[in-house]
C-alpha cells in the first residue's frame, strides 16, 4: 500500500497550447515532493481531428495524409513554443507520427473500430511526450510510461473493457517501482492494449477512467481531475443559469449524474475509486488553490436539484407483431440483442404488448438493433431526443425544464425524474 501516492488527470483543455502546458507545470511544481502519477489526454481537440483522419482513410478520400500533417504540425508548433527550435523532443514527435504514416500508406483495414484505435492513440502518445519532456526540462524529473504496457483490455476496439487482474499485476510490476523515487510518472489517458499488443481505446473522454484505473491498481491516496470549471456543478453552465458548485458529493450521486450525461467526469471513473474508497477531487486548473469538489464515501446528505442532459438519444418503441404480451422471454431476448451491441440503455418501460427503450444513439447501433429484431417485432424509432435527468427534483425546476419541450416519456423513481424530450417546433410553439 502506498498511502501518499496521488494520481492527477489533466484533460485536453488543460494542455491545448503552450500557456496551458506551462500552467500544468506550475501546478505540478507544488507537488515536487509527492509520489505522483500524471495522466494526460490529447491536446485540445486533437482526438476529433484524428477521427477525421480515420474517416478520410476509410473512405480513401486521399485527404488522410494531409489532415494528419496538420495535426503533426500543431504538435511541432507547441514544441517550438516550449523548447525553441532545437530539442530531441522533435525527433520523438516525429517517431510517434511516423508509425501512423505507415498505417495510412496501407489499404484501410476492414475493421473500422480497430483502425480507429490504431490511429487516434497518437493524440495521447504525442501530447504526453511533449509534456514529459517539458517537465524534465523544467527540473521536474518525469518518467514517461506507455499506458498500453499497463492497461490490458479485451479486443472490443473503441470501448475496450479492462482486464483487471492482469492490469493490476502489470501496474504493480511496471509502474510501482517508478513511483515516488523523486520523480513523476506520466502516462496517456484513454488507451490500452489487447493481449496481442493491438492498441485499444476506452471510449471517448476516457482519460478520467485511466486515472481511476491507475489509482485503483496502485492504491492511491487520492485522485484529482483538473478541469476548466471550479468543480462539479449542479448543471452545465453553458445550458443553465444559476448553477452552483457542489463542495462534496457521494460516489453514488456522482455515478448517477455522470451516467446520465453530466459531462464533468467520465461515468466509468467512479466505480474503481469507490471500490477502494479513494477520494476524488475535481479542481480547477485555472484556480488551483480553489477548493473544488470532493467526491467520497460520505453519507448521502441533502443536495440541491441537479440536472444532467444527455443528447443524441433515440427512443425505440418495440411491439409484438401478433399481439402477444411482451413477456419475460421477449424481454430477455431483446436484452440479449442490446447486450451484444453494447448499447447504453437509459430508460425502459413496458405495456402489455409494447416495450420502449431510450438508448444513446451511437454510430449505427440503433439501426443494427432494429434490423436484428425486425422479424419478430414492429419497431419505431424516434431520434434526436434529449434525456433530462433531475436528481433531488423540485417542482419549479421540473416546470422550467418542461417549457418548450414535448415529453415523450417520463419516469420518476423516488427523487429522480427522467424526461425524454423533443423540442417543440417553433410554429407549434406559437399556436399553443
Ligand atoms: N482524447 C480523448 C478524447 O478526447 C480522451 C480524453 O480526452 O479523455 O476523447
Ligand atoms: Mg478530451
């Protein structure tokens, strides 16, 4: 057990430019004496840009190489601003990108998700090379670790599932001895690898989860996510006024809100931390002295209403063709199909002969699902919906949320209310 190890996660927004990286270093300087594992994401919007490279390569549009060069140039530019013209980091960045150039030279792989992971991982590999080199140059000795040597996943590309016993063993063997020896350990968020050493990713925004994996494996004393907001807020400040920061939150509250779309933390982050009672701090990298939010084992207290919104929802309405009841064997069959596609079910409801599920509309999963069950069921899909989850709901909050929306499905369990909504078209709104 290492009681003083801390794990920090810095997301893309914190390292989006040279000023950002310098700010990260200034935060880390204060922890010079601490055993620290630092998990860093790709710079800024790099992952989005790399997704375009993947698409271009798959479509053979001839643009993939050009798009990649622009991304590489952004990394060189960042390195120039931090290191000047001459530093070995330029060779390292080049080596990191060269492997990808080879991939792009070849025919696109038939498995899109596999190809995706082999390409997008370069974002984290490159950003961590730069940040590690800069820390070393600023007199903060830092060991760069390849997260793929540590995090073992299954081979479901783009959403690799962590193989825990192997990952724990590898973390202890590889990272354990590096921690604390008057140096920082720095690694990539978001990426892992299969037993055959193919790169996998853990799902978009998965770097928080990576930090939680390291925290769990090495029994960290605490984990901190450094964000551009002061902590966990009661709702997304881009969508709501009067939001306030929560000083403390239970794991339970945090997992419920993040699962349903509170974007502040990746939803998978909480479980490994809860399992070992590792406290999670969410703090601002803009105001590092701020208190932030502490997520821990505290007994559920009274909370203000909290709102999370998940967009890109599809409501799938399923009914039997022959008027037979939607009985257990149907439900079990439908769930087998849902599980095969790893779809995220957010709400479900059934009547005598119908069953409705609200799912996240990712890629073509909903269409695949509909296709798979079309023989036995009538399927109706409504897309482009929002799922609004309100915890500790109060009537006025709900009333405000309902304004201008058509409610397609509503559910209340104790103090949690969930609404699947569609915007009222403007013309109709006038008529009401
Ligand atoms: N770079 C990845 C993404 O943008 C992972 C992360 O940021 O957490 O999704
Ligand atoms: Mg990110």
